């Protein structure tokens, strides 16, 4: 069975969800890892302000440039039980990029400054529509 391709709106929604998860966390060991890894490349990084996943950057109207190297971090994601209750947490690897590794997507509004200034409640209300 062929895998259904996601629409641009679905990709944006996925990115916003990832962005909300990242920005809702408190300071973690990942923050130190991100700061150090980007510092080695000569980039001053601020986690959850100018460092996000590929999907989050896409949702914010930015495209990671081809060939850019990410920083790997471990994230813990909740796995809900079948009845919808909170289940266990599982570790996954996420790949994050600095804003300087991205370009604005032509024809889309660049919301990256909005993300840096917004609190988590505002992020959940962001309406990003492809082509807006």
C-alpha cells in the first residue's frame, strides 16, 4: 500500500506541534549540548529561540538549506495508552538546526521572529496557512 504524502498544511501542523513541544520544556541537558555544538561551528545559539527541528522551521516559514549539518539531541515523547490516558515516555533522536542555516520560504510569511517572542499559549494559537 502506497504511503500518503502529507499536504503542506499537514506538514505545517506537524511542525507547529514539534515547536510547541520544544518550547514548553524547561532547561535541559540538550540546551547545553546545542549551545556547545553550535559554538564549535562559530554560531551563538539560543535553544528554543533560534534552534529548532526541520519541521518546526518549515512551520515557521523557513527552509533548512541543503547540506546543512544538524545537531542531534535526545527528546522524550509521551506514548499515550490505547484508552487515551498518559502512557510511558520514549526516547527519540531529534535533529536541530540554527536559524542561520535556513532561508525564508518564498511566498510564505517568515514567522521565526514571532516564535522567538511568543509564549507557548500564543504558539498554540498561531495560524500558519501555506501560501499566506
